[in-house]
C-alpha cells in the first residue's frame, strides 16, 4: 500500500504573510502616481488650460508666419510739388523686396489730403513744410511706412545737400557707417534664441505654479478629510509623497513635450525654420533641467500642503515656494552678462538660466554638465529634507505648522 505525500514548497519559494504587504508597499507609489495622472486628465479645468495654451502657441506662431509673408500696401497723398519725393519712396518700396507696395495719389491741396486721411483712402500725407519733410497720418503712422519714408527722404536730401556743396554723397558718408557683428551667430539668431529662452522660462514657471499649487491643495484636502489616515495605514508616507510627485512630474513633462512639439511644427512653417536644428540640443538640455528643477519645486509644494490643516492655509504655507518660482522667472528675465553666468550655476536658478545660455550659444560644453550636477546634488538634499518635514507634518491636524515645528514633530 503506497502512501501519497503532498509536495511542500521549498523555503526559497515560500512567501510569508509579512513579505507580501512589504513588497506591495514598496511599489505603492506607482498606484498613487497613476491615480494623480488619471484624476488630472479628467479635470476639465486642466484640459481647458492645456488646449487654451496650445491655441495661444499656435495662434502666435501663425500670426508671426502670416505677418512675415504678407504683402502690405499703403497709399500716400501729395500735392504736385511734393509728388516727386512721394514717387521716389514708392520706387524704393518696390525695390526693397520687403513685400511693401506704395501708391501715390496726387491731390490739389492740403485740404484734400486731410479729407483723404479722414475717409481712410490714404495712409499718409507727404508734404514739405519750412524745409522739413513731414508724413502726416490721421491717428497714427504705420511703423513700416514711417521707416521706409524716413530712410528714403534722408538719402535723397543728403544727396541734394552734397551736390550743393560741390561733392557727392559717397564722399560725405565715407567712414560714417557702423556695422554690427557677433562672435557667435548673427543678430537675428541671437534674437530668436533669446525669445526661445524666455519661452522656456515661462513654460517652467507656468508648470511649476499650475501643478505645484494643485498638488499642495490635493495634499491638504486629503489631510483635512482624514483620507490620508486611511492611506498611510496601508502604505508608508514616503511612498505617498513619491507617488504624488512622480505623477505630477510625468504630467508636466507630457504637457511640456506637447507644447514644444506644437511650437516646433509651427516654427517649421516660418522663416525661422532653419534655426530649429541649432536649437534642438538646447531644448534637450532644457528637458533634463526641467525634470530636476520641477521635481524639487513639486516636492516643496507637497510640503506646503502638509504644513497646512485647511485649504485656506495653503496660500500662506506655499508663499515661500511661489516666491522662489518668481525669483527664478524674474532672474531669467532681467539677469544678463556676468551675473547671469554666475547664477546659471546656482540651484535652483540654474534650472532656467543654464538652458537659456545653451540656446543662446554662450555656454561651454562643460558648463551645463557641472550646473546639472550641482542642481542634482542640491535637489537631492532638498528632497530628503522635504520628505522628513512632509512625513512628520502630514498627520498633524492641530493647526497650521511651521517648518521648525514639523521638523521636530514626532512621527
């Protein structure tokens, strides 16, 4: 008679009751991050703000492309004695290649010229008054028309004066021209690079404020409703913090990539399309600095939410973080020269200033590497300190806490 035995799992494959919860808790942040993302994607205000920003980006780029290529037509009225100068301006406009056309209409006198301005049939009235040429508009004079008129009239008058003096214009103006040159790139590229750098700064600040304040509000709402006590009974507090920060960072990166893609596609249809390859490396660096800098800011906003006990307290507890974001924004806006170079290595200012310098072409290859390393080191220290404050303040419901109170509170 044989005896059947039931196989016993080996000790290597045996799972004790205590092991499963611990393994599950280590990965709980993924569930928290997923919940943060799904809740945000269902938020109508978040969806609306995203599409509104995309519309603004698309509209601004579309306007720039249309404005750069469109042909502008102007009408100038002049009496018989002044018509020759007006005709010269029209010829200069035709030869400029700037998509500008000028039509000259002769009028019998100044009264007829003013009437043409009043009824909108003329954009300007060119006339000489006391030896000085004047371009008169009804309410304003278009900048492009004014610039072309000023340049043409100036050239004609200088040539006439030179002829009266028994010389020529070239001899008088010899050596007076001042040309501009740049060691790196040209003036047009520098201007576009500055605009791109400011746009990156705006995107960082916009994302930091939008997601940061929402994160702080979410933390205090869970704390005020006591839901957080149920959550932290199942998972460690640091897992909750990690999940919330990761979820918001992923959302912000997704939004950033979406905005950047739309902007690059739009720019490809403008005269600045040739500059996209030169900007690509700067944009990649911006993403790296964005991830690190935004993670630090998001963590600080989570701490601001933990320090509050009511949603009304978030405004005051988050003021230091908001001021930090504003410091980064205005630093990028107004710092220049040596102060900008030095500040581009100082965390967290480096999160926006160093990408700006990369796009502008003023940073050596090793500078963003060093700045990113410094930002990572400082960010790690801030996150570790913030995690301690968050963990000790989250379950305190006796009122709004200060950073010192939270740091010394019992867990």
